C-alpha cells in the first residue's frame, strides 16, 4: 500500500514537472521566434536615412522616422517627469506616513486598480480631458496618458522596497533625534534606491511599448514638432500606420521601427532584472 502511494506521488510530481518544463520551453521559444522575426525583417530597414530623415510621401521610396524617434523620446521623458515623482511620493506616503491609516489603504487600493485599467481606456480618458478641451492632439496629452500608466507601476515597486527596509533602521534614526521625514529621505529611500531605480526602468519599458493611448492623444505627424501642444509622431504609431499600408517601403520602415522598439524594451528589461537581482542578493 505504501509503495502504491509513493508511486502515485512520484507520478504526479513528475507530471507537473514535465508540464512546467514544457510550458517554460514554449514560452522561451515564442520569445525567440518573435525576436528573430523582428531582427530578420527589421534590421534590413536600418540605415542612415532611417534615423535622420523625415518620412517620404506615399508612393516615394526612402525616408526615415527621425521625427518619430524624437517624438518617442520626448514623450517618454515628459511622462517620466510627471509620473516618476508622483509614483514615488504616493508610495512614500502609503508605506511610511500613511501606513495603517484609511487614507494610506485607499492610496494603495487606488493604485492597484489603476494598474489594471486597460491602456486604451486611459487614452480615451485623456482624450476627453485634454484633447477635446484643447481641440487638438498634442505631445503633452500623450505624455500625460503614459504618465498615468507609469504612476501605479512605480508606486507598487517603491512601496514594496520601502516595506522591506527593517524598522530597526527607522528606530535607530529616530533615536538619534532625527525627524521622521529625514529618516525616510536619508535612510529608507537610500536603502531602497536600487529597487526604486529597477521599478522606474520597468515602468519605462512598459510605456515604451504602448500605442493605444498615443492614438487618442498625440496621434501622428509627418513633420518635425518642437511644440508641446501639437500632434507628435512616435515610433509606436508609425508601426501601426505603416504596417497596414499598401506600400512595401512603408512596411519595411514599420519593421525597422518595430526592431528599434523591441531592442529598447529588451535592453531596459534586462537592465531592470540585473538591478533587481542585485537588490535581492543584498
């Protein structure tokens, strides 16, 4: 009887192991296939014109997405300037000053709900709040939409990192006569800084691949734009528009833009994982 039970447990354990390994292999293969396909189709479109020239009119060969690359960088930086401070400050309140209070719990709950809202819904919200009153698509509207996505991502990681800081460090700082805000700034945040940076990089990787909110907010442009209140081209929207065009040259540019976006996200993700591993290993 005991041998039967042992055999049954071994069989169940082996079955779950095989299933887990198979699922892991399938996930890795899917990732490799996507990366290889983007690399094969996108790398051939990368040239000097791709980075430094504006898009050509429909039907004309050549051109690039210089304005879209600049737009993606500008919107990402603006979104970071808005979202990163708000995400960090809300996490500091939730983890430090509002810990155990109703308001602190409400902040935590609100960010959890916000992180699960589809990005296209956020884009529609910003469209109603920014674009319609301004009567124009704009760079700042796109940045605000991405910032809303960024806030809960940074909040979650920052809050978790702050909660991992031992209370004994806070007590030691207070015992020296230091005020609690200074303890949070000089001790808690410094102890959690690598984790916070990891969260910021992860959030940047997330918003770098968002397209739906930008279709509702910054839309697109075929020209250079240095204004915050005019439509702005981005690499993500270029992929969306050019990939469905009937022109082979445009589809090639779409693959090139996909290559740039994929490699950027991959680099940010790897960097964030490396930093997270350093944090985990102390």
